[in-house]
C-alpha cells in the first residue's frame, strides 16, 4: 500500500535514504577540490556551512518529484515510480497533492524560486559524490587566495548566484558554481 506524499517521507528518507553533509563522503578527486576551496575561504575569514555532499538516489527521487509537483511543473500523475519507494504522489485532488509535495520540499529544506529555479536532478552529481551544497557568508570584501596563489577581492553579495568573482575563485579550485541553485557547487557546474 503506497503512502501519500507529505511529512512522512521526510522522516522516511532521513532513516532509509540518508543525505551526507560530510566532505569525507565526496569522491576523492572532487573532495580535494572542495576542501582546498573551503580552506581558502575560511582562511580569508568566511564562514562556510556544508549542507549536503553525497546523496542517496532514493532521496534524489523524492527531492525531484516533490519539487516539481509543489511548483506546478508537472501533474502528480506524471511522477514516475521508483522501486523501493512506495509513495503516492496523486492524492486524488490537485491541491492536496501539491500541499503534500510542498510539505516535503520544506521538510527537506530545498531551495525554491528565486534561490533555485531548477528541480533537483534525478541524476545529481550529489549521487556520485561530485557536488556540494554550502552557504558562504562574510561581511564587506573578502580577500581570498585562488588556487594559483593570487589574491582576489570578493565583495559580499546576498545573491551568491550573481557573485561572479566568488565563482571564479571556486572554479580555480575545481568547484564550479551552478548559477541557478544558490548552495550548489560541483565538478562540472551541474
């Protein structure tokens, strides 16, 4: 018997489809890039909070469909099934289905428009350990070293997606910003 979408699935995922926020769980090549970038940021005085690294495929599935349904980007009946996840997206009422999906989006803490305009991917780089979600905060202008040792002056912008100077520093280390998703950096910018 399938269980309707809603808060239950956040608890289920926290037990059965865990998300890591440990840098140690990243794929070794990208882990080195992320560690070097974070070290440069913290040495310059930024506060970095890692929110997510490696993600279970079942959790990515729940993220994807709950986000799309909650944002009215697909009908609940369009959500494809996944083996091992007995969820009922279609509650028989569009408003109730959207409300259940939105409970999940909020429970998972997913970025929504305008911070993120893309649905979480079913094939996310998080699944392979080649992406990191993190918030980076500082005041004023950060003087941070790029990988080649140059110092970059990076002013704080509330919208990290617009901070091209910060993106360039990250890219020098091999952490490329996905500019449509505020916390997301990866090996290839997706």
